[in-house]
C-alpha cells in the first residue's frame, strides 16, 4: 500500500444540485435503501425544505436491506410497511447534509424497494434532533403529480417509482 493520495477526482452533488470535485480517498462508502409505498393512487414521500424524497437512508452494520427498508420508513414517516421487494439498484456520489462545518462526501449504492402499507400515523419522532430541524411531516402525494413534484435529493427517484407503477399494473 502506498501513502500517496489518489489523484482520481469525482463529482459529488448536494441536496440543492451544487457540484463538488472530490478526491477518491475522501469518499465515504454508504450503502442505502429507499422505499416506494403506493396506496390509493398516492405515494408516500418525506418532506425536507419544501421538496420531496422517498423514505430511506443508510444501512446499519449487520442490517439486511429489507430490514433497513422497514426501519427507515417508520423512522422517517411513522408509517409501517412490510413485504419489501427489490425494484432497482443505482449508484450516487453526493454531499451529505450535516449539522457542523464538516463535509461528508459519500459514494452510495442505492437499493430501492417496493413495500406494502400496513398502518401507522405520520411522525418524524424517529429522526435524530438535527434531522428534525429540516424535516417536515411526510405526505401522501397523488401519483398524477409525480412529474411535477419538487425532488429533494441528489438522485432521481421518479423513474424507480414509474417502474414500480408499471410492474404493479402488470401483475
């Protein structure tokens, strides 16, 4: 192993679409899971700073992706889900939202799961104190509005939702 830092540079994107050049050695590995829950022609979405995202987040060490899907959905929305089914796998390079002045640049494998709604009430009580400062209560958004929903993430998730709708329709 060499002590020389990598010269490879990658472009990371933040929540607002700003880009950052980042050295390979400065990337942090983060597998994550995001969830598509459709009920009565509406999709469950989280709200941050006036925009929307799928519920989801980082896997914990030793946690299986299906368990992450169930846990993250309840933590971020208060909604309980079951029966996770893998929809897609994507990758992303992004700058994380942090409460301090330290920048975390992440390389993530994003696993997308469709889940069945089983109950619950909207809540953000499962989020940490910092996350609660910029997160609002989730919403059920009409699928008819999918293309006009303001996306609040560094990755495009609407194509995965469209895939879930198509696959559900063909069953």
